[in-house]
């Protein structure tokens, strides 16, 4: 089985040795694993320590995102692909997993189109902001991932993309994971977060069909809205099942695949 | 031909599109190229901006080095493998070169032994300092580099190593390049810097045999002392020729190989 696992920032802030051990078990059973991660909180922490105040905006489609000017794009790239990515690779190494850390910049792994101008809601009005370095993913280099997987490595991908002019672009980690999963023909995408799944009135939703998920998106807020949206993109790209599950506790991936309480989103 | 090129920090501070174009030409002629880089100045700049003052020490063997406590090791890793490494990969991409950025942490690429305690000279005395995160390179994973070279990629390696406990370690870029060159059986190692080569009384030394180089090391200072030392390590590891040459101007690598004024160090 080929699976892509996205590790959310809320999980990354803690010790990820449970995840590393779980990946080792999966590899020992012959599964092919690709990890994808973001790391928004750490980016904010380092940026503010460098005296670069971060600004967040709400897009017209209802997604909260970081306003990424050129300097923020540099810091974003540096923290995600130089700090968090290497911490994950080191954690995997400690558990004996051979892994290689990459960003979307490496080998044109994640190509994106820069959205230079973004439409945001501010104080009840819609305004346009220039100079943004966020991207819409257009292509994933499956060849590079295939090469590393064949050689027995676990690719660990930080959610930074490369633009047409070689610029660093901020892309959402869940959507990057969905694109990667689609491109390499993954059977399963697991989005690990710090809650058990999609909640409806405080109650966990165990399963959503594609059409149910589509109706659910507008009712959700924040990170979960983005996750279900990414899950739909993954299904559209041919992935069979997407799990949204808690990344905390032992064997978070294996227990999810074995039926732990979480949300699974499937094709009809 | 297989060649390893180390790009010095003084060169990295400028636009490296000349180097990127040169690498493209070499690739077009079928040469296999691996790039190695450090980036000490940028590390200092980011660290100080983060409020982390940097301290430099002089080892008993006469090498000036950064005192790398745990926090500095994190910043060092972040800046080298997340910022400088990705800038080099992006520059290569702009020239159409497919490259993959790595650090020594990825796939255990550069394993090192941590030197927890360093002996330094301070005010005429020799003192011991604890808590350092620098490493002595013990092994290079040639398999990972072979895999990427076979697939047509130019590996770009930031000089960070991984310790036995998965810790991030500061290793010198020139010596990392020498170890990589030895491990992959490179024919040639080119150390690109901001001067034309080894100078003796202001005059360029065009050629040094191994024994001459050994006698020259103690007379040299700073970066050049380290480069000649690294060149000797490369020769010991089986590399045939080491060039110390200027990385400035067009085609810095090709012109060096074709006989530009520089220093070449060869086996007797």
C-alpha cells in the first residue's frame, strides 16, 4: 500500500517519536509512506523573533491565511524546510527509518502558480492585496518521489512550492498532501491533527461520502474546513480514502487505518 | 567525469546565476556534479537578528570556528538547509538544472561524531568549552547520492551533519565537500572562494604537490588554511585533483578545469 500522511503543525509542536515509530512499523510491513508537513506556528514564532510581524487575512472563500510578502516567504521556507523538516527527519532516523527531507522547491517537486494579488475580507469589505507569495499547486514531480521510494527512503515534504520564476511560495500543507497523494497514486491519505476528526455539534462524524463532504465544507471553520476541502481534492485526484484523525498517542497512523474513531471520507 | 564543487559563503552572498549556468553546461556535456555549500555569514546574520549572539573561538590546531551551542545548532541547520540551500536549488532551477537540496541529516548523508568538548585558545591560555555541537565526519551515504545522480539530479548539500543521537551538528563546508568527494569517488574537487587561490607573499601558487601542501598548511591563515587541509583530506580519500579557485565571474567551474589561474593540489 502507498500512503501519504500529513502531520499538522499542532502535532509537530510535540514530540513526534510515536509517529516515527509508527512509520517504522509500516515500513517493516512493506508499506510505502510519504510524509507531508507544514508548520505555521513555528514560522510565526521565528518571524516575530526576527522582528517581522505576521499578518493573517481571511480570503473571500472563507480561508484564513498568512499574508506572505517576500521576506515572510523567505522565513516561511527557512523554518519549514530547514528546521521542522530536519527535526522530522532526525526523529525518524532515531527510530531507524531512512528518510529524506525535501521541500516543493527541490527537483520542482511542487510547482505552483503565484497568486500575486489576493482578495480578502476586512471589516465587512472585500479588498485586494498585492505582493503576496502564496501559490496554487499545478504539478507534482512524481518521478523524484518514485526514485526515493524505490530506494527505500521515506520522503518528508515541507509545504513550500516553487513558482514559475523560481520564487518560494507558501502553499497549504493539507492541499499539498492531497496533490502529492493524487500524483503518486496513493491508496490512502491520512491527515493527522489534534482533534479526532470532523465534529458536528460536538459529535464526531465517522464517515462522509464525497457529496456529503461537499455539503459539509461551508459549515466548517478554520483548519477543518481546509482539511475537508483538501480531502475532496485528493478524492478527485484518485485517492480512495481520506482519513482525518488525531495524531496524538501511540501508533496514530496504524490505529487510524485499523478503525480508530476518526472521520473517513470516501468516494460514493 | 564526476565532480564535487564547494561554493563558499563569500560567493553565496552574491548572485550565483553564473555558477548555475556553468553547472547547466557541465550537465549538458554529461558531467556528474554535486554541489556542497556552507553559509557562515548568513547564519550569523539570522542568529543575531533573532537575538542570539554568536561567539567564535580559535581551536588549538589553529582553526577559527563558531561555538555552536544547541540553539545555535538549530539556527545553523535552519539557515543552511532551509534558506541558502533552497536559494541555490531555485537558482539552478531558473537555469533549467534539476537539482535536489539536501543536508547531511537527510538519509544519514553525513554522519559525524559530536565533539562535545572543544579545546580553544583564549587570551594565551588553552581552555575547555562544553556543550558544543560540532562534529567530526565519520561516514557519507554514497548510495543516496548515487541514486539521485543516476536519476539526473544535481544534489546540493548543505554542510550540516547528523550525530549518533540524531542531533544536528555543525561541520565545516570544505571538509564536508572533501568527504563527499572521497565517498562518491569523484575525479575532481573544486573549492570556489572569493580569491584566486593560495597566495604566498601576495603571489598566486599555481600548483602544490601533496607534500608541499602539507608543509604549507601551518603557514596559512583562516579560510585558506582550512581549504588546503580539506584538499589533503580529499586526496587521501582518492580524489585526483583539488582546485582552489575564484567563484566570481562567468563559468567559474569550467574555466578552472580548463586552466584558469588558480591553485591545483595534486597527488605526487
